[in-house]
C-alpha cells in the first residue's frame, strides 16, 4: 500500500479566497506490484526474465482498467488510476509495444 498525503484547503464560495490548510488527509493507494508478482507465481511459474515482467505488467494494466470502470470510482480516483495505467503502458518492453501497436493497426483495418 502506498500512502499519499494530501493537504485539505477549505474554500469559501467563489471569489472569496481560500483559508489556511484545514487538515491533512491520508489516502491509501494499493500497490499492485506485489499483487502482480503473486499472480505471476500462481498462474505462470515457468515464465522468467522479460516474459515474466511483461506478464506482471499486463496483469497490472488489466487490474487498473477494472478499477477505473468500477461503479464506485470517483473522477479523482479515475484520474489517479489512469495516470498509473499510462505509466505501466510506457514501461512495456519494446517487443511488447510493437506487438500491441500491430494488433491495434490490424483491428482498425
């Protein structure tokens, strides 16, 4: 679990300015790295090296996608998850990126 600190600024109605920080809230964001390692050990123990990293990354991407689509997800939570998902997508190996781009091009034919 990752803990994110957020300072809460209490504001008055528009055009009246902001007060000082009212309090500090702690938000807990699940760390999917440990979860994806456990999934890879359970479902694909024979994978090693780059293939295992790709499997773990794809598991995290699919899980983030399901969390984004949850009915209880707020707009802020969706933005946080979307940023995490794009970070995972940018971290793909070059071979995996090429395969995904070719699959997208093929699907648009």
